[in-house]
């Protein structure tokens, strides 16, 4: 069945609220804030009073930690309460809604210029401005200037990460700004019928990206800067025989080309072309799976799936996870995965 733990403002829920807990849910997805929702009955029947709605046991801004497990709990979510939703009626309830530290970057907008900075340096400054530690890979290219124009820190940094195919997420108080680790060693093995109860796999022809061209302009030499990429690292096969592009070629080629005003030289042009090539192949195989509750299943890890045939068994990358506890079903986990080769 599993167990769940919830602490608000550093304290476990009162016994009366824990006894009335109907549902606890944590949603995690790469490049988006993680969320939690904890639903409890809002009536303390022993004392005949409401509970959880008086802004004393739970207030907006309070730290919240949610843990799941089969026998003992492991923290899955750490953040702050961002909303309280109350329903009054025959079955009155209150839902505590929390968001991780990445959510804070969505508050407000600003206009500013980052001079002589790489995307990693920009991410570092934004993290520190928001009171976060940072673990970041080197993005390589330094730009003369980059403008954040009337954008939230989250919208701006998300766009910078997507442009260079970096991942953006938060664990605790640490912001991660990194290259994808898809295709690396798996952290766990999952067998259909043993660890996984259901599995849906969709493989489809890729409509764009088999050859990527990015074009910039050199104002000093008054000439175009062009980079074209039509292959990627071996990790894109993810242990399979061919990439999604190679298999999709039987249907049609899918070259793409675009201008990029931030391209400075041949190096930066090629970096953007490679990032686009690797990002576009990610739509090749998409998977939805359900399992008994497993705290180890989280976005940003590789897993090995077994028991679905010789070609489709193998390495997959987790992109989203939902951990749910209910009184009826206990603790369950559903995950979204992708694979770029087979």
C-alpha cells in the first residue's frame, strides 16, 4: 500500500489532519516547477471544528515537504505552499498546493542586459538573485550582450536553456542548468509485469531535424556564418541500432534551416545547430508507464526497461513523474519517458 509523510513549516501535520488525509500528489517534469497537492478533510469531528483553513496550521509561503515510500518515506518534494483550495459541503476538504523553488522565478518581470556573459554565467546570476545555489555545466559561448526584455526570470532562463538544449530544474535549494544526460548508465531496471503494471509506447516518424542548418551574420566581414549538422553522438542511439532520424528517413528527409541573430562565429553556429539536432530527435519514442510507488523514479534519470521485446527493451530517459498516495489505492507512480534510438 505504501506510506506518505507531510510536514508544513517544519512540523508534521496534526494527528487529526493526518487521519483525514485523502490524497497526496507530487508532479515533477523536466524544465518546469515541481508541484504538490495534499487534500485533507477540513473538519475535525472529535472537536467539531474546521481544520487547515485558519491560516495557522498552513499558510501561503510556509515550507512544505512531502515524502513517499512503501514502508518508510523518502522526501520527494521540497518547496513552499503557494495556494490553499477549500471546498465546503457534505464532504468539506482543503487542498494544500505547493511549488518548488523554480516557481519563485515566475514572480515579476524585469528588463536588463547581461554583458560579456555565457548562458551559464547568466544562469548563475539569476540563481543567486533568487537565493539559490547552482550546479551548472559550461555552455561555452560568451555573448557581447543578452537582453532580458520584460520577462520573468523563469521565462527568460527557460528560453536560454531550450536554445542550447540544456535542462533546467531545482532540487531543494539548488538550481540545475545542465546538458541532458540521456543515454548514460541506467539507475534502475524496470520489468513489465514485475515493476511496471502498464506500458504504452509510441514510435513515430520525425518531421524535422534530420539535417539542421543555422545561419548568422558577421557584420565585420559582411558575410553569412553557416553551420550544418546531420549526425550526432552515439548516445542518441541509446543502446539501439539506429537513431530516430535514421529510421524516419524511410518516410522522408526532414531538413530545417533558420537564422539566429545571436550567432557570433562558426563555433557558436555549430553549437546551436548541434543543440537543435539533438533536441528534435527527442520526439521519436514516447512512453507512459505505471508502477507501484517508487521514489527513485524521477525526471532526469535513465532506466532500463525489460520485457517488451528485443528491439524496444533497453535504455529510456525519464522526463516526468507523478507520485500519488490515496487511501483507496495506496502509493503509485506514473512516469513519462523518451528514447531517441532503437
